[in-house]
């Protein structure tokens, strides 16, 4: 099992450029999410998905789009990059959460994005 | 509003000293709380959850509903404990959404 994989590891963009951060998991997890990590801000939820075809916004969704066409993949798209989106991005996945249970979230290695 | 507060950005101790990383939360229902850890150049990983009442790598955390706290403790710190620690709150019933605190960097000096 590769677990949660993310590509690329590093990326530099110019303001206004677009790109897609890739995230894939091979654990058949239904729940996937994207966080951004900024100094002094911790991890903030951008978007999440509870299954293929279902996505929803998190705490800081502006400037980002997601889709979930398969269980395995959950790409994050930046349509027009801005310097404020300079951050480290983490993808995470977990199994179905029951009413009284919690499934451990597994995190990817992160993508360090710089927007000039 | 749901919120997790970690008041310390940095905590520095010497090896063998006790460690307490503070976490306070705000949640209207029955909370589920977790500690995640990120070692240098490694992925974020679950350290422990309050439901399990377990001790992992010598760390324990007790949920105190009266004080709305979930502090992480270890009686004798080790150099390998140096890492970034995040307290997290499950964001709702039947969901895996997590609300993270801002994190505390623990430095353990030899």
C-alpha cells in the first residue's frame, strides 16, 4: 500500500497561473480532504469529500476547486493562483465514519506551493 | 463555534523534564479530541485519541469537560519527542472533519 500520495512535492507558480495538485489513495477510503498549513495558523480545511461525486467546502474554500470522480483521486485545482495561496498543502483520507466511531485520517507527504 | 486553541507556539524543555502541551476547545456537543504529531520531514500522523484512553510513546491526554481541555502530557521528555504537535477536534457527529489548533512546536534539548 502506498497510502496517500501527492504530486508534485514542490511547485512555483506566477500570479494568475493555474494548476492542479494531485492526491490519490489506495486504501479504498471514502472520506478525503485537503488542508493548507501556514505558520501560526495550523491546518485549515479547504474542501472535503465523503465519497465519489460528493464534495463540500471547508473553512477556507475560496480560490480552490475540487472534484471526486473516483474513490481513489481527489485533485485540488487553483484556477488563478495568488500569493496568498503560498502554503503547504496536505491531502488526507479515512474510512467511513460511523455514528459513534472515528476512522484515523492518513495524511499525504504534502505539496509546498509558492506563488510569486 | 467550534474551535481549538493551543496557546503555546513553542515549548522548550530539557531531556528528562516533564512536558505538558496545552489544548482547549470550544464545542457545543460531546467532543471527540485527538493529538496529531508531525516529526521533521515526516507526515502528520495520529498520536492518540481521547476515546482510546491509551498511552502512546509515553504520552497521555485526559479530556476535562469542565475545563474544556485536552492537554498532552509526558513525565520524562526524550529528544526524539521534538516535533510539531496539533490538537484536533472532530467537527461533527458522523463526520471525519477535523478542526485543528495552531500547533505547538516541542523542542527537547539534550
